[in-house]
C-alpha cells in the first residue's frame, strides 16, 4: 500500500521548496517518493513512523547551532564621472560594510533521518522514488 509523503528525508525539504546552496549536495542525492509496504496500511505507517521518530529523537536530540552563510565584507565606494564641455566632474560615494549572515539549523537532523530510515526498513517498509 502506498503511504503519504515522506517528510524529513535525510533532512531534505519538500521538492517544491527552495533549497539553499549548501543543501544542493543533499538534494542531488535525495528526492521525492513514498514509503510502501505490501501488507500494512497508512495508519500502520503513521504509527510505525512515530515510533521510529521517537527512537531517533532519543538517540540524537535537537541541537540548534549557528552557521555562518556568508562572510562580512567591505564594499568600496564608487566614483562616477561625467564630462560636459571638456570639463570632468566626479562624485565619489562612500563605501559600506556588509555584515556576515548566519543561519540556525539542527546539527542532528541528518542523523535522526538516518535512524528513521533504518527503523522503517527494519519494519519491512520500502522507499519508492516518484
């Protein structure tokens, strides 16, 4: 029987979500699909998935970390010159500091997804790619 979507596949967002550049490597390896089992129902899937998620969370609790996504940098000022009637006039604008950007993420999300996958496979579930 085919089950509903598979949230949290190794930390990958749904296929329609925009992925950050860092997640592109994971996106190349992951994809969309469903868990299937020849004899179990959708209710069985949800019950077993919940047990697997609880087991994974006990092994790898949520650990929120900050990660720098871009370095800070100095953007130099610009000078624009115009020439009219053989006279050149230049205006220089100031430079500016662009601070680094950061994101927060769960350092254990990938590990939990691996435990969930292994747990589901141990219950006889198979991942079917769409």
